[in-house]
C-alpha cells in the first residue's frame, strides 16, 4: 500500500472519530437535566405553582371557579385584590376609618383603638370587654405599631391573634392617614392544626389527602397574604 494511501485512510479515520466525539458531546449537553429556579406563582384559587419544563415556565394553574376579587372603598379611593376563597366568609377584608391623632403620622403610629373597637362593637361584641382588651398592651403583638411602606404609601401595622380548638386566628390592621382621618385596612387569616389528621391510617387516602392539603395551605398562606398586601392602592 502506498504511503499516501495510508495517510489518507488515517485522516478519514481521525475525521470520523472527531465527528463522533463532538456529536456525543452535543447530545450529552442537550440531554443534561434542566434545573429551574424555586419561584412560585399564586393562582386565583390561592394555590401555587412552580417553574417547569425546558424553558422553566410556570406550570398552568389548576382549573377552578375561584377568581380574584376586588375590594374597593369609594371614600378613600382604595382597592385591593385577593383570592375569593382565601378569607373565611365571616372575616372578609375591609377598610375601617375614623377620627384619630393623625397629626403624629408618619413620625409615629396613630392610635387606632377606637376605630377597631367601634368595628367590633358593631358586630355585636361587648363594648366594655372590647375596650378593655384593646387598651391592654399585651393584647397586641406590636402595641406601638410597625412602620412599613406599601406602593409608596406609609402604613403602621398592628397585629394580634387568638386561638380556638384546632385553629389559630391572626388579625392585621394596616393604618395610614388620609384626609385627616385614619384609614385602616383589616385582614384576618386562620390556620388549621394539621395534627388533627394524625396518626395517618394505612390505606386511608382521603385522610392523607386532607393532611397534605392542610400542610400546603398553611405553608402557602404567608406568600398569598404578602401578594394581597402588595395590591393595596389608593387613588385619592
């Protein structure tokens, strides 16, 4: 065999090997697993979905008749959005208003106890007991209020809560000053003690489903609540 023929054959073999190597590398890279960021999108029904697929797009929200509701208050031009089934039926979000020591705001948090008391009393509560509780600093998680800014509006957050058998309730009052009055956004949430479903019975899929749903609901609640708060808006 001529030397030139051998060289040509070697060159062809090397070319085939090179093409095979780069093809293998390309396939390996293509088949590498896709790792998406751990972000969540809140769906209208209050559940959350993460990113998935080769483009790391958010998964589709589950089909549900629940939609985002909009609460509005014409006096202050206030609005906020929230999942229709997020709040208990008897604890729907609302905006309270009334006279207060508005001149201290925003340097200090205004006193909203009378506004909160009037709302509770209007729902049939005992006036004396309510006013006594609200005047007790131990009633509040943060009796002096916590300053925060939401969509360029200054607020003071007051929070409190209580518990009943198997449930914990949290009450939030976001106070700001508009037109020489205190406008107070009221939100109330509740969580269930998921241990109620324990111990899990082997083969009881319904019990296991309820337990897992309870854990998921409690875990997602802070995220959903923060999203609701982010929709606070005054147009006046």
